[in-house]
């Protein structure tokens, strides 16, 4: 580790350090010969990075906590679609909670918290990633049935079935991520990884498996379902608008289908923002690029967890109203859970 030439040590997608003969080398654990090399940054860089991360983490946790409280507390919001949004908010909240730990790992370029906590961190990070994508699949299925088969929706999409689907997705992805982390993290301990590194170095078989399970298959399913949803929704809205322009009476069912189409558009925006944040990361993670670029793309994914509540606030009037009720502490009033948050007053 003390050669004359420049040396770049990487761990997963984090830049460990550049070592040159012109600068004194700093180690994560100076007393340990196999220690990773600590990256060098100015105090200004440290301050800016930690402030930005702290604000992003607080923003993500706070807004998603508002979503969780809103849907959990107000009984009028206990619908199948909102339960999926609740599950997504839980995943985004988990992402917000692990952001500071990931920031320390990337900014300090050292892992100071031990092997056990490293596994827990990677498991939590992977679970938050997987939960977001699995919830988007459930949203796509929910909107597909609501828009394309509206008469079957009350029978096919029930609160009980959605709860079971959400629980199964969390259990399955928890098991999958735990298996991935334990198998690959333990195997990397037998290699020449430096001490003070927290990453998972997967073999080719695991990389291909993870790519299909965690990204390709869910994304293809989401895109196919939403293409069908938007096509059918577009046709329905055209028919309804034509009836209204012709002065004909629009039945309640037609108005409801238009409402379902609008909801599909809102949730489609969430799906699109998610894919725009995730696709560059997955593409670049399998190509030879700098670890700095990977770190930037990773934080673009982290930012996605703070964007979802903003989309809810822009397109869901009920969310704006529940925020006011929560922040003004009216939520503690008797029978506040029974309030009709869909009315103006």
C-alpha cells in the first residue's frame, strides 16, 4: 500500500482515495496494516456535503412521515391505492433514515461502524430500493384494473388483498436482500479487501440475477401495464369529452372513469420520475465509469425518495389538507380520524 505510483482503491461504488507520492497518506485505521486509505477533502467540502445531506435526509423523513400519518390516521384515506402509497412512503422514510450513514461512508471514504452494522446498512439500503420498485408494480397493477377493467375493480382490488400483497412483497424482498448480502459480503471477506470498507462485491451470476429481479423484470411489467393504462384512459376521456360537448348527460360511471384516469396520470408521473432516477444508475453501474459518477447517480436515487411527497402535494388536494390538520395539531381533536378531508370546509 506504500508504492510510489498513484493508486486508486474502490469499494463497490465509493471512491476510497488517491495516494500520491506528493502527499502524506492517511488511513482509516492507522494501527491496522490492511486499512483502507482515507480520502482527503477540505473543511469547506466536508461542511457543504454534510449540510446538503442533512437537509435532504430531514426533508425526506419529514415529508414521508406526513404521508404515513395522513393515510394511517384518516379513515377516508383507507383505500387500496392509498395503502400502496403508504407502503411506498415507508420505503422512502427508510431511505431517508439511512441517508446520513451512506453519506458518512461516501464522504469519509471509510466505514467505522463494524462488520455487523455494515450488513444491516446494506440490507436496509437494498430493501428500501426493492420496496420502492415493488410498490410501483402494485400501483401499476392497481391502475391497470381500475382503468381497463373498472367493473371488476371492487371485486379484484380489495383492501385485504392489497395488504397481503404489500406484506408479501416486503417479506420476499427482505429475504432476497438478506440472502444477497450475507452470501456476497461474507465471500468478500476472503478476498484482499481493505479494512474499513463496506460494500458488496457480487459475482457474475449474482449480478445477472439481481439485475433481472430488482430492475429489468419489474420495469418491463410497469411499462407494459402503463402503456395499456394510458391508451385506454385516453380513449375513455375522448368519449366523455365528446359526450359533454354534444350536450349529452354524462353518467356517474363515466365521470368516475375520468377520475380514475387522472389518478393514473398522477401515479404515472411518480413512476416516470422513479425510472428517470434509477435507469441511469443501473446502466452506468454495469459499465466502466468513475466511482464519483456512480456516487452522484446513487444520490439521484436518494433524492427520488424526497420527490414523491412533493408530487402528492401537487396533485392530491387531500394531502395538502391533511398537512394543515397535522401541523396545526387538529389531528389530536376527538374524532379527527373521521373528518371528511375531501370537502372544502
